[in-house]
């Protein structure tokens, strides 16, 4: 059985990374929409910049899995 502190640590690893990613993507999306409206050639760059913060959630999941396994 998983102890309460371990479960809380794993939950925080996922939730904090997910909330910070959502905040970052909201800022990037708003700025990206304005950039694409002015210069449609920036579409590829904006898509890449929108995808980069997703790595925070993946790393949060990896950390949570490591906390639960160890």
C-alpha cells in the first residue's frame, strides 16, 4: 500500500506540472494567434512553441512514476 505522503508527492508532481503547462500554453496561444494573424508564415513556429510546454507534463508524469515505484 502506498503511504499518504508518497501519494501526495506523486499527485503534486502531476498537478503542478499540468497547471503550469496550461498557464504557459494559454499565454503562448494568445500571442501566437496574434502573430499568425499578422504573418501567416509563422504558423509552424507557433505550433512548435505551443507543443514545447507539453514536455513539462511528461516529465511530471515520469517523476510521479518514479516516486511511486521507489
